[in-house]
């Protein structure tokens, strides 16, 4: 598929929280860091180019977290894109602490969450974070205290909207008793759909569903597999079909494929050009 004329605009639009419009195909900035999501990337200038190219191709929703690096991803975003275009939405997360490569521990103490939000504001160069997501629920801290601190920061004008990550429907409903939740970011892709009940809840309540790990196609992408066969027929890549499937699956779906190279970000955004027929969509859905 040629990159000429490709734009994320063709993925459609969704208004997060009802008042924050974005193009549905976004960019996830986790892979801009070093190995193990730790430290700086091998080629910081390529990371800058990736971010700028994504925006050039119509991406208006960029997802990151304070724990990516930590803070490396946020600072690269600021270096590449600040001052931000009026239509660009930066979403970040707090609630996972880091002590080394591939090590993640939930910390949801209110004072910690407040500290991390203040640092993210500084590292991103923002006065208000459009979407702040609780990265994980800390089982050692009552959920209402974790969400309650984010609600206080929202009242202070430092957060516009609040989201959650890796939650069940019951946890989502519990959090809604403390603050308005506008988005959920759960593991979800063509090959792993355990979060289907949460997606259905989001559809029912017009909440954004942000699937992380959207390109985990696994065996489906192998030579001769269903994705490979259809990809050849549509002159596309298997990974592009996985993204096209997500976009067709639900109007509240906001896929955020991540990559550390310009060529791959162009390839991912080209998935917005693919219009799966109902038959092709059903074939992919039933291929597992």
C-alpha cells in the first residue's frame, strides 16, 4: 500500500468525554524509550521524527505514561511537538512505578499520584492534562482514594478528563461513584478479546476504549494464515488488517499502535485507508 495521501483522518472521529475530538487511529509512545521501556532510545532523533511524522499524517491522539522511561517518552513528546497544535491531544498515565527495565509496580497513594501528575505537567509542558489515566489500580489503596485524588486534581484544573487502565466492569462502575470516567485502556486485539465485556460497557456509555497491544496478531499473521491470505488480496500488511479490524469493531475504539521507526508509523497509519467488507471482517473475527 502506498503512503501517498495516507492520513489518520480516514479512521474517523471520536469525542473523548464528549468534548475532546480526536482521530480514532492514534499513536502509542511506549516504544520510544530504551530496552525494557527503560532509559533513552538508541536514536533519540528518530524518535523525534516518528512523533512529528505521526502528527503530519493526521494523528491527533498520542498516548504515553510517566513510567515510560520513566519520563523519557513524555520529554521526547515535548521536544518534538511543543507548542502543541490545537487539535493534538496528549494522554498520559500515573500509577506504576519503575525500579529497572521491565519492572512495573502499582503505587496509588494519593500523594504519589499528585506528585506524578505535577511532574507530567512539567515534562510535557502543559498547564492541564487532557486525559490522565490511572495506569493500574493499587490493591493496597482504596480505589476511591486513588480516583478521588485525580478528581481533586481535576477540580484544580490540572486534569481535564480521567481514565482507567486494565480494569473490570465492576471496578469501572466502582470508580464512577467517585469521578466521571471517560475512557478505559485495556489489553485487547484480534487474538485476545478477554476485555469484551468492558468494551461493551464503553459502547453503552459512549466511553473511549483504548486497546493496548493492538498488533499482537501472533499465529494469525504467519504465512498462509487468515491475515496473510487476506492481506495479499487487499495489498496490505497483516498488521494493517489487525488495526482495520479494531477500527471496524467499534466506533468507540481508539487503537494506539506504537513503533520507534518512521517507516512503521507510516505503515500503521495507512491502516486507516483499509475498509474491510462485512465478509472480510467476519472472517477475521472467526479466524481464532
